[in-house]
C-alpha cells in the first residue's frame, strides 16, 4: 500500500522558461508530491519567475554552476521522506514520474531510474552512453539501459549518503555507482517521457564531448576510491 504523500521534487533548471511551467504543474498533479524545489542555475531568461508562478519554491544561483552543484544546493530544501529528481525540460510528460515513485514508496527499491523509450531522432554515436554503461557495470555489476537518465526517485537515506553529488554531467553515473556500492537497491523503471534531444550539429557534438569528459572523470574518481 502506498504511503501518505511524502515526496519532494527537485528540479535543476537552466534557461527553461518555455517548459518549466508544464514541468512543475505536471509533478504537482502527482498525488504523493507535496513540494517542488526549482534551482535556477544562473538562467538568463525568466525561468525563476515562471517556476515560482507555477507553484514551485525557487532558489537562484548567481551564475551557472552545473547540474551537480544545482542539485547539491537544492537538496537541503527537500524536506520529505522521498526525493524525486527530474529535468526541467520534461514538460507535461513529467507526470510519468509517478512510475518512479511507487516502487520507492512501496519499499520495493531504494532508488529508481527512468528508462526512456528509444529516441525519435539519432543524436550521437552512443559513445557517452556506452562509456557510462560499461563503467557502471565494471564497478557495480549493474546492467543499466539508461545510465545517463536524470529522472530518479530515492529515499532520504539514499540522498544523504549520495551527497555531495559529482559536478557537471557525470552526476547520474556517480550517484548510481555510489548507491550500488553502498548496497542500496537500484531499479530501472520504464517511462514514457520526452525531453529536448541533442541533435547531430556542432552544438550537439560539443555537448556530448563535454559530457563524455565529465563521465570519464567520475569513473576515474570511482577507481581511485576502490
């Protein structure tokens, strides 16, 4: 049986004024959610104002610090027994996050990870995802279909053990490895979520290059902590 409402939602956001309203309202429609914290990571648009008007508690960072640091700043404001991490660009599909919450609320998992459907368009060549998947399996034995997914639910105990999160785009890989090493039950959950996909253009390849470096750095740090 699902527990009483006890979920905090933490959303790092950077220049997502066009989508943050739908994202916040979607998670607020989930029965178990009682608070949404948006960390505006140095946006230059109206992300903070739109998020606040949509019902979220907002904290603003003076300049862009990266996803990991945004999560670190916002974690202290999440007061409930279960914490849901989601990306700001999910829009109305963020309502699917309830699928992540139920296994945690029902005691079947300590941390859940969203497994997205196949991308509608080809992005990169799978190098970052392959590196992340291989690294996680090497260090933990876990076989992850969506090792880079930022949509995750976890108990407060897990959250406290994972802090501080790794900086940059290696945050998801870092939290999976750390959670598994500590003996927490990690479970992937299929969801029908959509978010902005990175294309095969210069901007997209630069993004993935930076992401690859960040993931590699986290994996090297995990090696040194053996």
